C-alpha cells in the first residue's frame, strides 16, 4: 500500500489522521507530492481550512479521499467532485442523505507527532513541496505545525490511567462570541459550573474570557460574561499537561456543541480518555449508531437537567463506570485514528457500493 498526501494540509487539524495512517500502514508507505492534487485550489484561507486530500494505491487501484475537518457543516464542491470518499467531521443528517460520498467520521483533536525542531523543518519542506500551487503564506504552516507542540500533546498522554477524585470537577473551556455561543455553548458551560458549585463539588478550571476588538465587533455584549460568570472566569491559558491530567482526575466532564454547532475537540478527548460525559444533544452526525444515552453518554436537553445528571453520576459509581467503559468502547470502535483511516480507505476501495452503515 502507498499513501500520497497533498503537502498543503493544515497540520494541526490533519495530525490525528496522519497518526492513523502511520499506525495502520507505517511511515514507510507515506510520501508527499502536490502534483496529483494540483487542481484543488489553495488560494484562500477557506481552502486551507477545509481539510486535506490523499491518494491510496494498491497493486490494482488508486482511490482518492478528502478529509473535511471544517467546523462549519459545508461541503466544498471542488473537493467533493475530486474524491471517491468524502470523510467529514461535522456533517448534518441531511448532507449524509444527500451526498453519496460523504461518511461521518466523528470528532478528532490535534496531537503532537514530532518534536519542535522537526516540525519547523517539516513545515518548510511541505510548504516548498506545495508552493507551486499554493497562495497560503508560510507563516500559517509554521504556526499550525508548532501549535501541535505548544498546545497539544501525544495521543498517549490522554490514555495514561489516572485515579479519579470522587468529589472533584475540572472544566476549562472558552467563552465564544457568536450567536450560537450566546444561546447554547457559553450558556450551558456556565450553567454546568454553577450546578457543580451547587452540588458542593470541588471545582477547578473555569471559563476563558477572550479579549480583543474582534470579539466586541462580533458580540458587543460579550463583557456581560465577566459579571454572569465572575466566579469562574480566568484569562490566562492553562498548560496543556495540567489540562489533560486534571480532566482525567475529574469525576465527570461536560460537553456541548462548540462554535458553528460543531463537534469540539473536547468530545474526542473525553471519549479517548474514557470519561463519564454529560452532554447536550449533538448538532452533527456521528459514525455508527452515534452516542447513546445511558450507554456511552448522559444527554441533557435543558439547563435544568444538568444538576440531576451531575448528582446521579457523581453519586452512582456503577453508572459512572458504565459511561466510562461505554465512552472508551465507542472511541475504540469508531474514533481511534487508525480506525478512522482504515474505514475511509476501505470505503474508497469499495466505491460504487452503498457507503452508509
């Protein structure tokens, strides 16, 4: 098997899938070459953010796969037309029903694949390899390669076992600044912390308050959060090591769709860690049967249901353990990097048949 990757990929978003290729097929089968992908435009940031393309070759066949990693549920027409399979992180049910090539691949997160100096070299190499058909500045590539060292960690860091603190909650998330964040993401994150406080749990972390003119231009009343959630606001980034370690210690975690109604990276992290998850309903499709209430997640549909969910999971150890096992089992079946890549590649080689589960 040979894997040919378009070097113009956005590395921090592609890293999960690159790890999957390495785990399943090995590094020796991978190489980068822009020529097979030269008809895919990379003129605007939207092109760079859309995802990445690759070819998979065996002795008889070459298949074309595009991995759409965008937060927004939009299909990129030229990429869809180009590929045999369109793996999409954030599809709607209607998109899956409408577009035959689309498969839901579920949430992922950025991971560290190489040390910092190696990533600097790789970013320059990939940029040069794709520069003939690329209008994206090199600084974007350098920033996103280094992001995987500064703000991400190897996948194994999420999987190391840690003892849970029975009366402890750790939650760290951002207060975003669009309409959906105002009515859903920020609201539910804030309510979760309030009910944990009401339940008498020890709380660490909080809500990250974003400063800047762009924030106020998008959401003029954003400063209200300093008052509404004043007990939980923090304005300095936590270290990634602390974030991972303390999340694993937390007796339960909270998920809600993030900006653009997308699967956030947190959902992938929580499922990988095998955490007991409280979540509001997801807005995007998941692979397989999706997440099931009481099996691998505890869904709440309204803010006033969060308190009962926190009490139940924090007090009922057997139920918590069931959710933890279910979350990790779902991850292993559908979301592990090598599983996602094998599934897409197998589907591509069977192109022409029914793509859906």
